[in-house]
C-alpha cells in the first residue's frame, strides 16, 4: 500500500488509491490526527485526492486510513505532501 502521496496536479502520485488484486474496496475512510473523518468513499474505485469533504485542500500531514473489503478492515497511515 502506498504511504506517501503528493496531490499537486503534476499527474504523478496525485491520489491515494488502495492497490489490491482481486478485491473490491467497499469503503475508504480518511481521518485526521484528531479522529475527524476527512473523506469517505463507497465507490469500487475508491481513492482520495487530498481534499476534505467540503472540497478544501487538506494540509500536509499524516493521515489514518481504513479500507473495508468483505467485512474486513485494513488500516494504516499515509503522508500527504504538497
């Protein structure tokens, strides 16, 4: 799973997308360091572009992600660098 991404519109590493073979992501959640949810996606091609739910750029920081696949949760940290 990638753990750093740089949403700066250079078309390289601009989104965080779970890379899983033969699996369908049912949910992707992104949390800030205070446990507030910044992004929620229920789409099969779930990804995060570094924006909050209010469509503002999230600041450079470390974020916590949760990926749900077939009633199992996978989680970890990722670094957003602008």
